[in-house]
C-alpha cells in the first residue's frame, strides 16, 4: 500500500503534505485520470470525496475481503482506492445524469474478476445511496429442459454458455421493467449445481427500487463479426467443423443485439493476454479440489476453455470491440498475475 494512502487513517485530510502527495499520485496516471474525469482543477475535491467514501465503506469492505476473498483488507486497499472507488463514483454520477436506472454492462472472460468487482461496487454504491442489482448473463439461461431440447437439435452445444443458450426475452423484459421504474421486479436466478451441474432456473429474486444494474457476462455487449474472418482464425479454430461452429454462433449473436441496446454503458475487463484464462481456470479448479469440492482436471479445463474459444474467440470478438470508440466506454486491463494495468476510456 502506498505510504501516502495509509495517511488517510491517521492524518487530517486537510493536511497540506498529504494533499500534495495524493494529488501527485492521482494525476500521475494520465489515462486513468482522464477516464475518471480528474483534472488539476478538481483533483483536490475528488481526493476529499474519495477519502470520505473510503472511510465509510471500509468496515463492509474489510469484512468482504476476509469472508469472500480470504485476503487481508490491507492487500486490497490500493485497488479499492485507485480503481473501485473512482469507478463507483463514476457510476453514481452517470446514474444521476440519466435520471432513470442505469444499465451498466460489464464484459469479461473467465477469471477476470467480474463477480468480485460487482460485489465491491455494490458496497460502494450502497454507501452513496444507490440500490444496485447484480445480474449475470448466466441468470438468463434457458431452462434445463429447453437446453436438453436444444442439444438434441445441435449436439455441438455440449456446454451451456454460448450464444443461443439464453432466454433473451427474459432479459429484455427485466431490463425494460427496471428502466421504466417498475418496483418490485422479479429477477431470474440460475442454480449451476442443479441436475448434477447442468444447472436450471431457481426461485426468482424479488427486488425493489433498483437504481443501477450491473449486468455482467463473458460476452455481454459482444457483436457479430464478418464471417469471412473465420477463414484465417487462430487456434483452436482449426478444422472446417470448427469454422462452421464459430460461424453459426456468430450468427446467433444477432439475436442478442436488442439486449445490448439496453446497455447505457459498457466496461470491458480486458486481459493483456487472453490465454491467461486457461491457467486462471486451472487454478480455480485446483483450489476447489483442495477445498474438498468437485473440480475439473487440467485436461478437462483445457477442453472446456478451448470449447469457448472456438465459440467466440477473444482475439476475433473482444480485441476489436475494445479498439472501437463507439461500443466500449471504459477498458480495464488485467495482467497475467491478475493485477490491474491501464484504465482508459475510448475517445468519442
């Protein structure tokens, strides 16, 4: 943790030395400062606001770190200050400008920390007076029986997850209801453990007075690409059958475009190397096995991850999206060690 950051808890935040140190640190990363609207003119006000928010959210955040992340809060404090707090303030400001519930899309592949970020943002936004709903693309899966019928129609759909395995109308009805101010709303939820891990819908959650929706998923906001791109696709799209499968799922993405149109903003958690999701997933499965839970072997993980790369390859779908100035509002890079890299917004 930066030494100047630790001073928040022992120093009057009006102290000149502390202000100078914090001002220099916040403005040093020009890309991040621009992304969060921080300038030399408003930096002092931003720091005061962020420090007050840090102190108010710290008790809940500390408990979350210990119970959910199983890590000392001190290890996560810098990320909280540098990324999650300014991101929470950005979302709150966006919600205030809109004048209606904010639908915030969050795109990130396996192991990018979507769930953790949504949980922390919920704590922060609660302190700011906003009721947040976390919604996963997984919550929109078709029922177990519908997916069985789907697999009979197309045996290539051996796992849930790819385009075509979700009930898009379920998502549209929910987001439209929230946007129009309906309260309460019935939020679909999905139990991944049902039917031996195949998963099925479970009891919906009744939620009232939603201000902000954090809608996350591994291809939230992803758009179809030119089918000719698959003629020279990277591995594991190798065979003619692989290319046919990729093209078919690419077409399925067209059905999701109405859902993406409901997004007010899109954030991408972007690994600097998409191949990191393979060791990340292996690590997660090994941790589950060590904890006495069922988990996949390394070979099964490789088969699983390669299946999704054949479905929607990150190099073909995510990379161009990140480079688009019209589709993505904020990019958060993630290094192989899971630390955060650059944070930047695309020019409009």
